C-alpha cells in the first residue's frame, strides 16, 4: 500500500519523463484508508449510461434526431434510465440546452476512465492524454454485450491503489494544463489535451466521490 507521498513521487516521475511541468506544492490525495470506491455494478451502470448519452448528444449536436429514440430504447434495454445525470436526462427529455449537449459529448472521456477502472482497457490507453479515446472501441465494449449482465460479467474492478495512482497522475496533468492556459503560456505540458485531461479526471474523481452526478464534482487544481 502506497503512502500519499509515494504516490506523488510516482506521478512526478511519469510526468517528468513525458516532459511535463511539475508543481511540487500540489496537495496529495488522501490515503487508501480514507477512500471508498464505488461498487462494480454502480460503475458499470454509469459507464453504459454515459456511453449511450454521448450518442444522443452527438446526434442532437449534428441535428440528426432520427436515432435519438434508438439510443433511449437501448438505455431501457440495459436498465440505466435511472442512472442518468441531470444533463443526460435533459437530453432524453428534450429539455436540454446547447451547453448540455456539448458537455455530454465530452463524457466519452469520462466513460474511458470508467472502462479503464473496470479492467476493459490497458494502462497505456489511459496514460496518453494527448488524443481522444478510440470511440469505435468504446462503443464495441458495450455493443458486443447482449445486456447489462453480459457487460457486468466481463468487468473486473481494478484495485483501489491502481485507481488512486491514475487519479493522482491526472490531477497533476490537470494542474499543468490549467497553468499553461491561464498563467504561463510557455509551460511545457508535452502532448496533453486540456479537455481530455479534465474529463478523464472527472471520471476518476467520480469513482471515489460521494457525488452521484459527476458534473457536481469540484475539479480544482
């Protein structure tokens, strides 16, 4: 079991190797003993709800409303209608704003964090935050399952130590992207993409948060 200090050192070693700036004064994550990880079934339902919601958001953003009902029907099939957050529910109910649709499209990257935590993709698929997730692969992870139980059966939640390691890394990634955008344009951040980092961190934070709606989680740096 790592101490918060050991986790910080590990993250900084990875970050330094990627040519990304480090803030040695950033706070540390709490120790494992103070963290509660959401259970596998809850994470699976959130992952499926997010993936299907992104499809609805993409169709709405492209003004292609013909498939919206199809994806809502899939939500019912997989039993995740009760798992939608406020923005996702707005899309389904037709009460959305343009910002709701834009925000939910980016949930692809939150979803990517969840399927990593569920053991469906490798560390290498997560550590590179310079390009968007493999959307076709993201879809296949659910589409190839006949229903919720089939999806659940192929998931194995990673140990909380692994999740805290990845969250700590993304927390420090996030500081670098924010610092470059708002404070120091010359700050080296390697190939990090600010929005990808932000959304994947949101997904990782949700795993250990007491918040149900990940849009309500504070992502300060």
